[in-house]
């Protein structure tokens, strides 16, 4: 389903960077401490760590490969992290988001490998806008097959992933299966409630169109009948051309758009330039790829609630 129309022609797919796969051959003897006495889970980035924390509760020790504030797509896994991976009981990751993690997991002997992307359905949003990768320094493979990796921003898909992670934990650590089951049920219930909040909050709005600098909200848009206009192919540090701004202005007028959204982990310069030229306001729509002091909330749920509030205001909710 086509939820994003192409706004601006994408020309920035040329800046392909080489992947630092060389680090993978190094240093497997430099192992980390052998276990914590708990079920040791290595999570690739925040949305995975949050699931592991909530589902595992007291029984798990969760380590995230991506530190808070770090753009997850840019992660280059270190030899130390590879050692950590080897000593862990399980790894929870999202294939095609972080190529460096995919490679490390593929080569790792860790017994339980949980790929979140395999626990829900993925769609091709990238083709319509020239690829989310363009907004993130064009990492090849980020959306291999054109699949949009940003499933966690759709509460329904995130709940499906939670169910799968719960089952995987039960199987890998059967001594605590009852607790994993209980924690999963509680998390899924909370995600269902969040879904209802979004459905009701976005049901009646003046416009259905919103503009983002980061093409991360395709699943969310589709879930709630919205259209994401992603300003793709623009380097966050570069200024858009006059022609691009003109296109944007035209579209914004036609669709009654009020706001250009930017995200917390990347510069807001592009959003501010476009908004200034088009007479629009700017606001934050957080892709929740990490939680920092600048996040509008302390965890997935509170940031999603802030996202809903921002969307309601931008779309003119009644
Ligand atoms: Zn992203």
C-alpha cells in the first residue's frame, strides 16, 4: 500500500560507504566476563533492549550494542562487543537495520538468535521514497529488498514482535517461562492500549499528511490512515535547493500541512530551513532509535505518547 508519495527526487544514494567488516576477524580471545548468573541478552539497539527488559524482568541481564544517542544505523560493532556476543545466552536484533550487527550475529556461536524482523510482516516503503538509507548516509543493505525496518513504531507490529520474543525466551530459559509469559502478556496489553490511543487520537483530523526529515514512520502512517511525506535524499547538514522548497510548499499548501517534523538524534537544520521558507512550524517526531536526555519521555511508551500529541497538533485533531 502506497502510504508515502515521493516528495523530492532522490539523488543522494551515491554516497555509499564501505562497511567495516574487518573488525570481525579480530580478537575473539579477548572474552568478556563469563556470564552474570542471569539470562544474558545482547540487544542491538533501544527498541530491542526495551523488549528484552520488559519481557525478561529480573531474570535477564540486557546489554545494548548501540549506546544512547548513537545513530543505530551507523553502528560499527567492536571486537569487545563481539566477545560479549559470544558469551551471551541470546541476541535480539532487527535484521537489515544494522549491517555490522547482522554480520556479527551470523558469525557468532550464540545459541539463541532472535531476529525481530522475522516475527512480524515487513513492507517495502523504501522504494517509493528512494530508500530510507538516503537519510542515513546511504548504508547499503539497510533496507535490502526494499523492506522498511522501522516496525517498532507501529504498536501492532511491535506487539507481534514482543509475542515472538516472549516465546523465544521461554524456550531458551525454560526455568523462568511462566514469568516471561506473564511479562509478555502485560507488555502486549499495554501496546494494544497504545494502539487504541493512536486510533482514537488520529481518527478525526483536519489533514492526514505530515512531513518528516526521517522516513521512519511508514508503518505508523499506514496503521492510522496517514500519509508520510519524507524529505528524503537530503543530507541533514545540507540546505535544500530553492526548487525543492518550492515543491514542498506547493504540496504543503495543497494538503494543509502545518508542520515539518525532525528527530532527536539528527540535526534539525534541514527541517528548520524548509519550514522557515514555507512558513510552517517545526516539531519533533521521535523514531525512538535511542533514548537520551533530549527525548520527550523516558521509555518507548512515553515517547510514543509524545509522538501522538505532536501528530494530533500537526494534523489538527478535533
Ligand atoms: Zn531509521
